């Protein structure tokens, strides 16, 4: 009898543990700023672009204001990059940077990988994916001047 109740007791604790993990893990994951790589005060991106199995950036173009951040998520099973660097483009038509804007490159993004970039210089940015530039995997970010307060 006492053995039986001990087993039930252990199971009770186990289920309690599972229940708590089930409640805690989503809470931790949904906490703003959790798993944010940089040390700057975390905030939601102003635009999110998904890298797809169809070799596209979705959406193709996003519009933000100067000072805002775009986040790219690799939602595919492929390795992609987010690259706006004239030195890395095979074709000049795939890259455009406003005057004074610095080139940027995510490097290889594994499936599930995330890259973000803060845009400070207004203008039109055209960027591409290094492995899939030949398949016209390109995207556009339009940065409008910062809003006046
Ligand atoms: Cu790609």
C-alpha cells in the first residue's frame, strides 16, 4: 500500500512539474526581449521579412522610417543571406544604397535564423541573397525620413 501511494505521489510531482514547465516556457518565450542578441534595450522590429523556400523575400518591399529596424527571419530549409554590399553583388542591378549608407551583410543564415538591421539613412535600399542572387532573390527597403514630433 505504501509503495503504491509513493508511486502515485511521484507521478503527482511529475505531472505538477510538467504543468509548471508547460506554463513557464511559453511565458519565458513570450517575454519581450528574451533571446534578443544585442544588449541595446529590446523592442519589436518595425518590419519583418521572411526568407522563403521559393527563393523570395516576403514581403518583397517594406517601408519604414529612419531609425527603425527591419528583422529578417529564415522561414525556409535553405541557407540564405541578407546582403546590401556592392562588393558582394554579381550584378549591380541587385544592389542599391542611398548615399552615405553603409553596406551590410547578414552572413549565412541557417533555417530559423534571424538577422536585424537598423536603418538610419533615408532612401531606397535594394538587397539580395548571395547564394540565390542568380535566381533574383532580391528585396527592397524604403526608408522615409524620421517623423517629426
Ligand atoms: Cu537565398
